[in-house]
C-alpha cells in the first residue's frame, strides 16, 4: 500500500510540474532493497509516460520550437548515455549521497527563486 501511495503522489507531483522523482526515489530507497542505480532506472522508466503526455500537450499549445528540437534530442541522448555510464561506475552509497546533494541544491534554488518572485 505504501508503494501504491508513493506512486500516486509521485504522479500528482509530476502532473504539477514538480517532478515525481523527488518523492519516488526516496520512497523506493526506504521501502525496498534496490540499489540506487536500480531506483534511478525505475524513476526514468516512470518518467517516460509523463514526458510523452507533456510533449503532446506542449505540441498542441505550440510551445515546441521544432527547429531547435533536433540538436536538443541529440544532446539529451549523448548526456543520458554519459550519465548512465557514470552512474553505473559509482558505488550505490556514493550515488545516493550525490542525489541527496542534488535535491538539496534544487530545494535551495527553488526556495530562493520563490523568494525573488514574492519580492516583485
């Protein structure tokens, strides 16, 4: 039941544009025996349907600049391959700590961004 709720709330967060991985990755870490690499792989698989729907919606709204999409896709594929190679070469505990630092940095960034918007 816990994993069902984690998936449900991850979907809600993803739909709000926050990113469901913020909840899904820690939930998988706390409630399963999976390695950090497996957890992040599951998160990426989970992300595919959300990204597909987002692309369709943005395409319908005219938010996608088709002239710029090809280089972006090529860069994303290359970066994904490099990231996967790096993630597989790092020990699971180290990768977990790096992810925690990433979440902390993103949290501070979003918090300070919110303060700047509030000051306007």
